[in-house]
């Protein structure tokens, strides 16, 4: 099948859904082209959180081969609220003549434009019913809380009133997380069935490695029998890394052979905030590694015993589970499938004392950690692997 993946932003080097789905569909024998903008996603504090890993945010216009994926980058006429108006999008899709168009971002201009291309409102424009249309979204309530502004509320209200019905031409709506269904229906105003297709991971890449565990622990001067808690991702307030460092102070008082590894980067002032008020013996037990290449993260999960994501959901939860590591998330987690095999614990969101309690609970029970890790790996192998997930995008 000839497939076009349309997205406002595309970063092939990061293990997000778009490049993973593209590569899996290619491996399954389909012809795939990504049509996107000439820039990367506007990550918060881009220069400190992503530039070392990705390079400049602005990219060249043209057609490229990016990590095994055929990518066409087009210029942008306007950009607002992490959404773009891509110049020449309809022409690029029409010229490619796909049998299936997958659009990431249901509230994006690209979704509306592809819906109109499939079945235009004006009679003098020919229908493009030669392609099926799948609309995909991953927005969560926790992200909407961070986006609260009168202008954005007006934007979503306008979207519901003016554009939601135009999307009815889509053949399938997909939510990448359970709580995204409510966003699609209530915030975007889509009155259609929505299929939940969870984000996944690569179980071939992310597999526990005893060798990497030994090597990285030696490199970071961590003992082979020490209890290690890990966080991976952007070091920014929205991720709640400060809650982990606060909790770790209590963990260390109860489990004095513990360590905390933070894999990622962010603004220097926030890192200082994470360490503010902590005694020297606690800060000495926190290892900051900076950003690491996606393919190297399996070593860091392997060196750890438990992973923690205090606030926002992260695809890294699946990577950790694939490496047979249990994880801890907050009780408002929107991606329920990730914890559906008794492979994770939840703590009361924002409560550092409760987070510490959960970390200590697992620190004192190695057998439970091991059993939870096995169940996490089983969940990935049966449900949360990109190969099986990619097939569900087809119609």
C-alpha cells in the first residue's frame, strides 16, 4: 500500500510514534512517505533540552532520507500553539497519490486540509476519494492543564464550531492514549467512534542487558548491589523532576545505598531548583548524565531497578517496561494500558512524600520488582510493540 504520513513536525531520531510507525509500515512492505514542515517541534527550552540531540530547529526544504524514512519537508506560512500551516501540502499529497493518508494531530490545520482534499465542500473541486484517511491524536488532559489560556480556549471553541464536522470524512479516528478519547470528543467536538491504539516500543532494541548494567554502573561509580531509581526525559518543571529529587532525600534516609540517575537535560536554573535545599549527602547520590541517544537508553534502564515519571506521561515508560523494569507514575496517568499488567505503581500526583513511599516500597522488595518487570516485558511483547501497533493504523 502507498501511504502518506502527514504531520506538522517530524523528528526521525527520537523514538516517538511517527517515525516508529513509518519504519514499521516500511518493514511490513508498504511504501511510505512523510510530508511535514521544515522545522522540528517547538520543545520547551529547545536549546537546552533538544538542540544537542537534534541540531537546529529549522530544517532545509526538500526531500530527504532520514533514518530510513522518505521525508518531504515543506515551508511554513504560519506557526502557532505547536501547529503549522504548511505551504503546498495539498499539492504534495495529490502528486504522491497515496492510498492511505495518516494525519497526526486532529486539531491541526493539516487534518482539516486533508479532510477537505478527500471530500471538498465546493462542488467544482474534484473529490480525492482514492485515499483513505486516518486521523490520529495523543493530547492528554494533563497537557491541556498546562495550556490554559483564554486564547487557546477560543481556538478550541472555534475548532468545534467551524471544523469538527468536516472531519467526518475520515475513515478512522485513533487516540494514542486512553484519556485522549475524551479530548477528541469533548474538546475537538468529534462525534465519531475513536479507537484507542496505544503507543509502543521496540522490544528488540529495549531488552535488559546485564553487561550494560555492569558497565554503566562502573562508569557512574554505582555499586553492583545498590538500589537505583532512574528518570529519563526533558528536565523541565512540567515533568516534575523536582518531585523526584525531593522524594529521593527521604528514600536515601531509609535506604542509604540508593542512587538516583537523571538522564536528560534542561535549563540550568531548573536543575538548581531541583537541588535547592537538599543536603550534600543527597546531591552526591544524584547522577546527571545529560541527554543520551535513543538507542543508548536501554543501558540506562538496565542499570536501574525502578523508573519514575512524576508528572507528564512519557513513551519512555514503555521502553522501561520492555527492559523488564517496573515504573512509578502519578495516579492521574492517562495511558492506562501501560500499567494494565500489574507492572507499575501509582502515587498521589504532586505528593513527594507519597512518591518516596512508593520508591521505598519497591526498594525493599526485590522479588516484587523482578515479578513486575517480567509482567512489563510480557505486556510489551503482547500489546505494546510497534510492529503490532502499526498494523492497526491501516484501513
